[in-house]
C-alpha cells in the first residue's frame, strides 16, 4: 500500500480532493506523509534551505531578534519562538549569535513549534533541553511579548487552486484518470468564493492556512507585543500562477507521481498574510531576502568570516552568492515582518 493507493481509494469513494487536501495528505498523513515519515533536509536529502547554506543566515536572524528585544525596551521575559524548525540548525545559530546581546538570552523562553516527530527528534539532538516544544503556536504561553521567526514554513501550508476557464472560474482538484491513477481534474468552484478578474488560463491560489497564520500572528503581537519574521519564497504583490512544486533529491518531480515521497510546496502568499495581520491591527512590511540580509550586514559578516578563515574564502563567497544573488535566493525569497504598532524591528525601517 502506498499513499497514492490510499488516496485513489478515498477519491473513488468520496470524490476528488482539493489541492489543499492533497497537500495536507502528502505532507502530514500519519502513515505516509513526507514530514510524518521521511523529511530529508540538506545536501544529502531532498532540498537545502538558507540556514543549511550558511551559518550567516541564522546569525543575522539572531542579531535581528536581539535588536528587536532591545527596541522593545528589553522586557524581562520574551517568548523566542521558531515555527517549522527543520533540523534545528537555524535556532542553534540564532542562539549562538544572540549571546552577544547582554541579557537577551536570560530573558528568552525558547519554543519550537513543530508537527513532525522525526524532525522533533533531530531538534532535540541538536538543542537539548534549552528549548520547549509545541504542536501549535496556540500552545505557546501568551503572557509575554513574542519574538518569532519561521523559514520556509508558509510554503508548507496548503493552498487551493482555481483556473479561469472560458466560462468562469473552476477549481483544480485531484481526481482519478481513466487508468485509475491520480490526475488533475476541474470541478465547479463553490458559489460563495470571491475570486478576482483574470484572463482565461490564469491560475489563482488561495491558502486559508497561510492567511490564518497571518491573522494569528497579527492578533498575538497586538495583544502581547513583539514581532514575527516569516522568510520564504513567494510573491510580494497579488498575482496569478501555478506554484505547486514537488522536490525529490533536489529535482522537480510531478506532484502527483510519488505522493508522500517528495516535499510539496506552494509559494507564500505574502500579500494575503500581511492583509490578515493588518486586519488584526498589526503592522506589516516586506523586503526581498537580499535586501533584508544586506540591511542586517551580511556583507560585513562574510568579510569577518573570511578574515578569520582565509582558506574558506571561496566557500563563503559561494554561500553569500546563494543567499543574496538575484538569480539565486535573493529575489524570489522574501522576509516579511508582522509586528505590534508603535516601533519598527531592525531592517524594516521604511520598508
Ligand atoms: C521546509 S522545512 C524548513 C525547515 C527549517 N525552517 C529550515 O529553514 O531549514 C519546513 C518545516 O516546517 C515544519 N512544518 C510543516 N508544517 C507545519 C505546521 N503546520 N506547523 C508547524 N510546523 C510545520 C516541518 O516539519 C519542517 O520543520
């Protein structure tokens, strides 16, 4: 039995799945889901994320967190939270860099929000008992200001897909082909859905879980004070396009070909996330990853690392390029900050 068999049987009985339902099954099915059973981050796995490219990424986010705390007036306690912490590398780099801000770590109550049991085990190996875990942000106590970061979390939060046909919008769903295998199909869109005007053939993605996270973070920083930093690949302006992507051993594969065996993502919908946070009264701003890291001083950090280890200069140069070059992660990836009104977290001045 594979996840493809299981889903085909479910679809045969209950009808097609939305793309969002399909993504949820592929990522989180308890028996077969990618994150539930075989998350493989890193060069030897399926995909590489920014913290795994270079320690500079996490160190600068550590500096961002520490300066945020200072700008908040150095509260005696803050919840330092990472959502979707992968193998724990990012939090480990953040905590090391944050040591340089006197008093910051002493004020931090550190939490990881994670749904994957195999990844929780890897995080525990790396971070030991310096952190606590929660399965959802709502389970992290809310009686202190929040400093939260998440890298490549939004892209795991599923989206539905709608296609503009000659006669109006239709929903792209996962059904069965004539051969009984999983196949994309068109279904009518629910009547209550408000979709924008678009030319024929346009694909519109809508992620209720991404918007819900924007709203939850917005409400939380307004209530408790603080800031949430979301870094991911995605759009900074509303737009169209099919961004569903499956990655296996660094290669793009057909999203329907091997459910549960590949990482499956959609682009972060930052405009929708920011709008949801603003509706809760939060402030929101966005930069490209290149601009965000430049404003935090990645150029100077790279020079310092090269001075300490001249033999590593070529590797450090390659890592810097991967993080900030326009044709690498620099432009496609964005850094979005949702924060309580009345102050501005570092890097987002006049963003
Ligand atoms: C693409 S990995 C990114 C890992 C890490 N942030 C990094 O940059 O290397 C996505 C992470 O989000 C976690 N995740 C996926 N869906 C989640 C959810 N609904 N709530 C919390 N974590 C989730 C995964 O288990 C994994 O740790």
